[in-house]
C-alpha cells in the first residue's frame, strides 16, 4: 500500500447559502454547515483510502464567524494523518465576498473517519506523507489528539501517551 500526500485527498466544495438554510438571523444553520463539512471530509477520506468510509467522530469544530444568507461558501478538506484503519481529516471553511473576491476563514473542524470493507469491517489504509509546513503541523498534532482521545476513553495508560507527555517535559 503506497503512502499518499494530503494533497491527494484534497476536496473542495463550493455552494451558496440559500434562504431555506438560514436561521432567524439570516445566517447559515450550524447543522447545515456541519453536514457540508461531513460530506467534504467523507470524500477526502474516500480519496485517501479508496474504501467506504464512515464518520467516527467530530473532534473539533470552531464557528468563528457567521455565514450570512447569499454567501459563497467553500469547504476544503484534506486527510492530515492516517493510522491503521482510521484517518483524521482537517476542514477549513471560507466565505467569499462576491464583489471583491476576498476570502475570509469562518470555520474549521477536525473529523475522524474509519475505512471499512463491504461488510463494515475496518480495513487498513495508506499512510500520509505531509509536505507543507501546515500539513506537517497537522500531522504531528493528530497523534497527540489520538493519544488524548484514547487516554480519556481509558484505552491507554498515561505513561503510554508519549506525545502528550513530551508537551510537558
């Protein structure tokens, strides 16, 4: 199984915010944005693994700016790190000023997907080879997030969370 770069999984979805997708303040519903991010992340995970993928968790979401009615919204997703059967996908959300073309980042999220076979059994996937500085940062941080998640779930002991311990040494 040949390793892949995050760029190989890059998925970009662009759409416009319509009236039926907004709340009483005429901003995009958070749940609608989560669904768009999940779709983009699913495609990215599938591109990396070339398998069926299922959402295992939504690890982080930051709604930093509202997305107004009529906005052009772009959701960008890339696999940041792959483990044996799971992979972390980082998602950035941008809105574009229709007159100037200027883009503003309004949201980011981290999802975890698991690759499965036709029977739903987890299956192995290729490794990720980060290239850019941001990809390298996200790659390193993914292991710390995984160890924290395993530690909080009681699946590893504190002394086994080596990447987390290194933050405090």
